[in-house]
C-alpha cells in the first residue's frame, strides 16, 4: 500500500507556495525545455516552440476550464456564475486542455508558415514528462480520488478507505510514456509518429483509468474524458496507419 501524503501549501519563509501550482508550473517549464531541445535536434527553430508554448498554456487552461464547466459541474456555475472566475478553487479537465492546445497550435504554425506536423511532433515530445511532473501535484493534494480497492498501489484515505489515486497513476503514466518517447527517439521516426503515439497511449490509459474514478459525472456510462479519449485513440490509430502506410509505399518505390 502507498503511504497517504497530503501537501497543499509549502511555506518558504513568509511566502506560501501552492503545491499543485508549483508542480504544474515545473512540468510546463521542463516539458517546454525538452520540446525545444527536440526541435533543435531536428533542425527546427526552438524559438517557435517557446512562443507557441505560451499560447498553448493559455489555450489549454481556457479549454480545460470550459470543458469542466460545461460537462462536469455546470449546476455550480449556474447557481453562482462568479465561480467561473475563481480558478483557485480548481475545476479543470485536461482533455479539454488538449483540445484548446491543439486548436491554438495549429493556427500558430499555419500563421507563421511552418510545417505543422514537424513542429507539432517536436512540441508534443516534452508533454509526457511535463504531465508526469505536473501530476505529482494532483497526487499530493489528492484531487482525483478513485474507487475502493485492495490493489497494492492503493492508499488509505483519511476516511479509512483504501482507494486508487488517479494523480499517482497519471503521474506514473506520464513518466513511462516519456521513457517510451526517449526510446523511440533513438531512431529516426516518420513525421507525426510522436503525436500519433501520444494520442493512442493517452487515449487508452485515460479511458480505462476513468472507470476507477470516484463520484465522476458520466453520460451513458462514460465520463466526458472517456469520450475524448475515444476520439484521441481513433485519431492516433488512423495517424499511425497513415504513417506506416506511407513508409511502406516509399520502401516499395525504392526497391
């Protein structure tokens, strides 16, 4: 069983540091740095990674907030519309963040006349590591409690129930995918491969993990994140099929 550790604020002298915000910010910075290094290695301009990263952060926060308000907790915001702006109380859906980030990144790359797929592949390269770090914050504040379990990685919550903790699982998932990306990067990969692999991997993992979330809103038995995960999985499988199919055609042509 994993020990239950709860941390919300670290006091640095007179300065209070929000634990969740600290790890999210650290994950963003590290993820962008890794993506910029990847872009540089591919002969791309890392300046664009940092620039688009700024817009992605803003769009992801907005998309995550909108999805939570619309699909997860609409009644709260109807009763008190000002709660929409009280972001410090939480209320973000990462899958909505993915949608916001995708839209803004596409417009940015198009506006600057860049190769969308090459830059998108480089940009997403650092995301798994960033998610792994950021989700440590979710684990420490325990904002994603799961269902009761006797699984070895469960943890005993203050109510005495041993539960899955999704912050922990999603953090581990991010670090594992970061390792997979590092291994794939040892060989030259077709353009779009990292984007497609991320969509497939995250889509599968999030779809199944959400069945073990406690008290989450569902529509026809599935959470909003699961519906988004299905779309990610389909898009990722289609992407890999196109990439591998294109590679096979090139190999046949070169024979």
